[in-house]
């Protein structure tokens, strides 16, 4: 129903590309099942992404759990660059080859969302960024979108289902539909204030019928201190300069003593809009640019067969360990484990590739806050890649 494969469909390989089924058939009939190391790496960083943030690892581990496999990976939420081996799976090919499509799907999509969310939050600095993109994706993955947007740095999210994944409450203001059904912005906020739990912030949407400035003042004069903020979602056909509209509203609120009222903007925003608006706007609802973020173009390739380096042309063969400079975030890799490598800055690099599954047993726990904090801790170092 709803075009959604079940968990069992995924585990049974029904979401794979058909040529992997044919590969499996040939190998089984020929009694070929060699031990391989399959490496996952980004094969080319697009201009949109001077760096990537690796997420989706735990879903891969749950998919492979119980199988006679070892998995090595950089930490989930860690930065990576072109050709960085983010994950390597070691085991007999027939034990996991059928899952290549699902494995890449888990990490390509989530890493793209996380990276785009991080770029938006880095651009916003201390301003609020909320993930509002659920309506732009299939509802089956709406929770996933909000989860990885939150991990990327978004301060909140809109989908109720994501509360179960993240462990926090969803955020939201007032939709145009409610205002249209009631017929007036101020009357809508009066009813919202009367019936909605007092713990929910009063944020008025002020662009449905009238002028944003005058609608803002009407609501502010009624709610006074109870008004937390107003949201500008002005259609592009009526927008002109959204920054000028926001500046005018800020001025009119401040001279009347409503300095506490925050301004939020939404509607077709990305990191470039955020940079332009953040001097006057306090928070941003970012939808399509995060939910429809360009996926990471990871590839998954054999780099060893029966313990010997072997790969297709264009791919460096051999199992590799990733080393990183904590100061600069620069990375390199080597086939040697726990060796001394130094960054150009003189800092000793640290090996960040770790074993995360041993013989089918998952060796790590998924902690969303830890992954998110890892992402946030890299913001300062990532800024230099965005200038």
C-alpha cells in the first residue's frame, strides 16, 4: 500500500537492482563465493557540497546485523571529502552483495540531507533553523528527513512521527488554511491563544490576506507579551524584497515596545537567502532545499578479493584507514593502521576508521544527540570550505 516496501521486503532483497539478483544466481550456480572488502566512498564532490557529513550508518548496520560480516566506518556525523572511504564491509560476497542498492540508499539520501541542513545552520549562525520540508517528500520518509535535518543542526522539525525518532516535540506555527477558514488573522490568533496549550509558542502567520506590517501590529496589540513571533511566508509574486518587509516590521514593532517579538521567514529558503536575511530575521523555516537536498553520490566497490588488493580501473585498490586532523579537518588515508601521519599544519592526524560490526554483531549504539553534537562540533572547521 502507498508504494512502500516493508521492512521484510528490504531484508529479503526486493529493493535491490535486478542485476544483483542475476549476479547472485550466476555465482551460486558456479559455486563462487569469495571473501571481499567493499568500500563506500564519494566519487566526486559537486559544487553544492565542498564537503559531506556521513549519516545513515546505523541503518546499514541493522540491515546487516546477524550476518557473518565485519564493517569498518568513520564516525556517523563526521565530515568527509572526495574519495574518503566512509565505510568498508568485509565478508563473503553472497552474504551481502544483494544489499548494495539498499546500503547506498540509506547513506546517500541521509548524508545529503544532513549536509544541506548543516550548511543552512552554519549560514544562520545563532539564528533558529527549522526543518519544514516533509510535504515535499513521500510521507513514508518524512520522519527520516526530519531526523537527519535535526542531526545536521536544525533546531526543530515539523513532523509528528519524527518525535519518536528524535525524542523531542515537533514545532509549528499556524497554517494559511486555519486563517482562511476563520476568515481573519487576528480572530485566528485569538482562538489559537484561547484553545492551544500555553506551552506552545504564539507565532502568527501574517501574510494570508492583508499587509504583513499591519497584520503584525494587529496581533501584537492583542497578544502583547504572549506573542512570541510572527512568520513571513509571503508569496514570491508579492514579495519584492523580503528583507525590506522584515526591516519595516522590525522597526514598527520596536518603536511600539514589542522588541520581544521575533521574526521568522519561510518559503523557498536556502543558505544563500539565510545569509541575506539573518541580520533582521530571527529564525528560518527551511523546507524544499533540505528535504530535496542533492544526495551524496557514494559508490560501493570491491577493493580486495580473498585478502588481496583488487579493484576496477579508476578505483584505488586495498582496504584503507582514514586519518584526520582535528584542527583543520583535513583527511588522508592509508592501507596501514595506527601509523604516524601529520597534517600540513603540523598537527598529528588521528585514525578515525573504526570497526563498528564484528561477525554480524553491532559494536556501537545509535545516539542521535551524540551524532548531532559531532556535526555541530565541526561547524567552525567547516566554515572555511564555504567561503
